[in-house]
């Protein structure tokens, strides 16, 4: 319950610091706008940690002349705030302070970027985030220490736990396991080419978590809807359906290897799985020359993870030849196209006119050396969530490119990516309550 509610208040701190900067921006404009900020080009948005589609686009400053200058704005969810990414990529308190100062909040009337330092908001934001920079030490049910820290979404940010947590973890044990969200095309690619560049750390092994149901889904034979039970034919024993989705796993393995890292396949076991289906995943891994093991943490706890741990330990002893996929001196378009063609399997990239103009502006203002953080669906290697397996013969569309200077990356938007989710027909909040004894029910 503590993990799912307020925990140590890190999310609240990010929300408060983000919205403090928004308030300072609007106050600066109201108090005479000495920086000549173009109110049509203010890019900094407010955030809150609630799914609320009604707040995606708003107008602030309505009312009398004492209520501010009217302008269009909007809310993102807190995890999508640049501050969450900054917190995750900062290596120290001083580095956090410097990154916050580099945040670009918009542009002036001469098309020059305006920073949080110029707004005089970076210092106060640092104070609000000072305690949130400390990782949260928790433990599993069996007493294994776990550092839970930062939550940038992998489909709209870099999707990794914090560098500070990794620095603590690597000094606290013989092995550090750190998570990258979603697949090799999303969280892992950003871990290799963005987070490792910031941390200076190099991975020895990458564990790809595969499931029977995921491979069956990527066969393209089944229709799965969120919140609905899996189709009966999908849970029926069929190693053939697992093999039909093999291309997806093969590409994930290839993506890890092209970064010079050893892949190990974890077959995450579900009660509906069959031994023949696990064997099918193992056969795919063996054909690709990758070690694999069945993982049963849900049903057997730590004992069910021993085989995987041994496979990872053995792989780590071989060491890796890690190297990023691109270098800082490449142009922004070269970096984008490298990711699209080598990781996603696209034939090329198509840029909207707006995206071309933005890329040229960022290069002109000295941001061309920054790494790329793609905003892309996690459901496909492509921009289209309906394209399953390992699609070929397609082009990646880039409709817009955002500058995330504080976190230190450029964010191309592909397909339809939303930074403020909406609630579903039956929100989880409907089932959460307090019982007669004061216990929380329906949360975990």
C-alpha cells in the first residue's frame, strides 16, 4: 500500500517543483515579461499524478486583469514531467541543480530559448527535490533489498530507474540488476544510448523477459483486449503458436547483441503455460545462441529464480563489449535514423515540416550533440501498435520533436503519443475503499 500510495513523497515533490516553475513563468509574464517570452511558445506544462483527459488542453489566466495573462497550456501526468527524467539522470545534487537550470521553458520573441535559470526557478526547484534525489530502500517478501527510485515512462521518456540508485546498488553487492521499461526497442535502447552515457556505467548482461502469451500475441493470430480475459484458444497448449511469434523475440535478441551486450532469456512462467511452450521459447533462444531459463517468481519466490540467476552469473563472467549505437558528433537526424533502421527495423524516417524546422533550430542553438529519446508505442517495434511481430517494409513518421535540455536529450514524437492518460470505463478508483477495521481494500 505504501508503494502504491505516497511512499516517500517523491512524486509529490516532482509535481510541486514542476508546478512551481509553471507559476514562476506565468508570474514573470504578468509582471512585465522582461525576458520577452513569446506566450505562444511556452512549452512548459503543469503536471498532476492523476489520469485526467479534461486537463490535456486548458487556458490559464482567465478572469480579470489581476488573474494573469491568458494563454493556452495543459497538464501532463507527473511521470511525464521533465523533472522526473532529470531526477533519474542526475548523478549528484550539484548535477541536479545544473540540469534544472538548463531546462528550456519556451522561447522569446526573437526565437531564442528561455531557461529555468533565467526565470530564477532552478534553485527553489532543487530545494524541493533535494530529498527526492535519495533512493528509496525497500525489500522483497524474502528480504532482498530493492532500490525503488524515479518513474519516467519509457514510451515518452527514458524509462529507467535512477542513476543514483544504480550508484548505490553497485557499491552494495556483487551484482546490480536495474530495470529498463518495456522491450529492447524502448527502455533498453534508451538505457544503452542515453542512461549509460550519463552514468558512465557499462552493462555486462541484458535479461530479456519473454512469456508464452507475449509470443502468441506477436503471432498475430489472436485479438487481446485490455481488461478482458485472454481468448480460450490462446491459453490452449500450442507450441506452434509460440513459434509463430518467434520473429519478435529474435529481433529483441539482435538488438541487445548489436550493443555488444550478452542476452539471457527469462521465460516468465504463468499458471496457464505448458511445458511444451516453454520448450519452444528455449528452442528459439538456443537457435540464436542465447542462454535461457524458466523464471517462476510468482509461484515459487526466490527458489523459482535460482536457474535464471545462475544463467545470468555465468553470462556475466564472459564480460561484454558494450558500445553505444551512435556517437554525440552525429547529427540529430542521423541519430534518429540509426535507431529507426537498426533497432526498429524501419526502412527510413519521414519528418513532418514542423519536425524538420525544430531539428534545424535545435542544431543551430547548440543542442545537436544531445542523445535521442524516442517517444514511441511500447506495443510494437514500429510506431503503430497494431504491427506485431518484427514488421518490415515500413517508414517511421516523426511529427514533432521536443527539446528536453535539462534531462539532456531530444524527444522525437512518433505516431500518436499522449502525455496525459484518461480514465477507463471502470477506473481502479471505483474499487478502492476502507473496510470496517480501517484497512485499505482494492489497492494492491
